[in-house]
């Protein structure tokens, strides 16, 4: 049975696809982008939507990339997409169907209390503080990189990070059920 000429046919001397293609570089960024999108969106489903929109936009606008730092460029696009959605949602709020019907599935992995406390502490942060915290602490960017991505001064990045850390510590300490030390 003959097969189509374009299937498995390789031209002699042709180079195999490079591992450094634009699409492969984007694929390698997906786990980081997924973490960041979920932290911004405050839910897995909204985070996945944000991730898909970001990857689509990056691929569609690949001709606008200047070839300097693809990771920073993709994170900047995601941040801007989130900001646009946040503004749109603020003007036209909606209620999730799952929230009203109680249909959300419970996650049974890990310590649910600790995960819930951490998620609540993150959600209590403002979007700007949460973005800075996630980009620096989780994704490992430097202050200048984050300042460039978010188009804010480096001093603002440092102050937002400091405030976010203080808020997180206070929120987590406030919800501590077991006293770790005896009061004196």
C-alpha cells in the first residue's frame, strides 16, 4: 500500500526541525505561564483560559517579537491580557455557575487546609501585588525584569513585593489554628 509522498519523506541533506523553533520555545514556557495565569486569575479554569489566550496571542503576533527575551515578552502579554480582563470584569461583574450550584470538585491532594489558607492569602492580595510576588518569588525574575514586564519603576516593584510578603505573612499568621509558642 503506497503512502502519501509528504508522510515520512525526507529530502536528502535536509535538516531536521530545530529544537529551538519558536513553537518549541513557547511550549517550554507553558508550565511557568500556567502557574502565573492561575495565580493571577485565582482559579484553575480562568487561569487555563488566560493561558490559552496568551499562547494564542503570542503565536499570532510572533512577528512582533524582537528576539530578545521570549519569556519576558510572553509574561508581559499575559499580564496585559489579565489587566484587560480585570477591567472588563470590574465593569461587568458576573457569577460563576459552579459557585452558585455548589458543583465544584474538591481537590483531595496534599493538605487541604494549608492549600486553602495559602490560596486565600494569595487571593487577598491586590492584582498588582500578586503579579509582582508571583513573578519574583515563583518564576524567579529579577526586579528589573519585572519592572520592564509590568512597565513600572523598579522601586515600585520592590515596595509591592515587600507589601505582598508582609500581607501574606500577616494573613497566614492570622489564620494559624495552633499556637506555636506560649504567650509570655
